[in-house]
């Protein structure tokens, strides 16, 4: 893209409003590159996800979004400013651009809807299914924007080589998204024949679902990972949710535990045995493979204890493990009984239940503050630390761990949105 910009600059500067026109064309190309980068980061490419972790990839995805949006909006505004010299002003030029490039207008509108619904304040007020469906419209927006560039952008994308290279970017990115987000999950689910075998209520708002299938060892799931689950019946087939494994997977069975916070998760309690299941994944790097030493601290906050419990089960029995289950009250402490039972069968494992208000998370003397962590685990800095919980609490605990001298290479963390 930089080469295209350098080559085009001398030509555009010879025109009235040439600098604005050049900047408008370059922001259009930049917007397309950034959006393709965002799609690629969210394409769930297995080797990329295993090397970096989906949690980090999605953070990068979100960080690219503001710049992509600015470039997208600046593109027509700058072009109108440049073309306005010959069309009677900026506003008539903008109207003319809009009326002659309806594909670009439609694509921009879809991008803006996706951006608006991704703002945290708005997203929290949307059901996950609705937000997910709106977000998927960005694929249509990418195709519309690309069609616009190949037609209206022929002035910049000149020559078979340049147009072929630009087309190849789109084809490769959308192929990756299609294969890894749709094709591979369907094939895997068909191969393993997953079906619901049991539903158990853990508390007033927490449900555990057990799923069985064949040859699940080939799924290569590990304790600490999560999958995107779709339960195929008349009420649930269109809903897909990311849930962590709450027990170490076996060759025949998977288990998830979820909190009922919306229509989709509340429907889990009504699942019937025999319901077909489609899965996408597994994802996540919060596994025993990340361990660098034989002494670990496992911290699970809220439903973050589910992958921690599965991870504990997956660790070799000789590993010295301290497990901390962080909950608001003892009643809210999910899987505490299972953690205690696992500790009884693992001589080198200790389990602590820590309760208290989440508002005290940044208090050094509060629940899981610096003072309590140091008291519970005096050799904290010599251990690998695994951490999973809500974003705000996870960020605060990461800060506390760094204050207590835990090296960054020994911290393995993932967060989830409630």
C-alpha cells in the first residue's frame, strides 16, 4: 500500500484539491487493509491461536477497530474535499459520491452498525446472539467495500499485477475465515457425533452440561481451554456461545459450566439429552503446556474457576498446585466441592476459597489483594501463575502479581466478558 501511495502522490498533486484527493484514496486503501487484518485476527486460525492465544488476538482486533473506522469515515470526506473544487463545493461532491457508489455507502453503513454495537455500553445491553449476528455483517461489508475498490478505485489499482495482488488479499483472508470458522467446525462435529447427555444445576444461576461423542481424543482439547458451542434444536440452533471446559476432556466426554445471564445461557437448563451439538475450537492457551515449572498457583474468579478446575485435573499429579477460588460469597463458589475432592486425591494440591466484595479488588488488604496473596502463597514469585476471570478483576490481579514480583513469563492469563 505504501508503494501505491508513493507512486500516486505526484500524479494527484497536479490536480485541483490533489492532496485531499490523494489522502482520500489512501485512507480507503488503509481502511480495507485494516479491516482485512481484523478479520484475519478473528478467523481462529489454529496455529496462530495456539501460538498467541485467542484472548490476545481479539485484543489486537479491537485495537485496530478505531483506526479502521477513522480511515473508513475519512475516505469519502477527503475525496469530497478534493473533488469539490470541480463540483461546486464539498457537500455537492459528497452527495455525488454517495449517489454513484451505493456499494460503498452500504458497506460503510454496515461497518458503522458493527462499530456502534461493539461499544461496551451498547454491547452490554444487547443479547449475545443479536450482537454476534450484527457483527457477522462485517463480512458482507468487506465484500461490498472490495467491490467498490475494484470498480471505483481503478485509478489507483492499475495493472493486472496490482489488482491480482489486492484480490488475493481478500480471497486468502475470507477463505481462512470460512474454513476455520465454518467448514472445520462442521466437519469436526460430524466426525465426533456430539450429543447432550446430561444437564445439572450447580446453583440458582449456574448450569453444567455434559456432552458425549466418539473419538474425542482427536479433538485435542485440553483442560483450561474453551469451545464455541451450538446446540442444534428448534430453540438453540442459531445461538453460538463460548464456554470453557469445566472438566478435563476424555475420549468420550466434554463438560461445560455456564452462568445464566441471558436468554441463550438460560436456555441451557432446558436442553434435552440427545440434542446434537456443534463445536468450534478448542481455543485458549491456558493449558498445562504453558507450564514452565513444577510449582503453580491457579486463580479462578467467578466462572473463571471452571477452566481452572479443568486445568488442575489435567496437571500431572506431582505438580505442587495452590488453587484459589474467588467468589462473592460461599454460596457463589462454583465447583468448590469438586476442587476439594481433587485436592484430596492429589497430595501436593492445596485449595483456598476467598470470598468478599469485588469492589475491594484494588485494596491491598482486601480479598486477593497483595497482602492476602502473599500470606496464602509466600513463594508466589517462584510459581507459574494461571489466572482466569472477568476482565476488570483479571486486570487488577495481573497488576498485583507484577507488584509482588512474579515475572511476566510465569503469568498465564485469560479473561472473559460476563
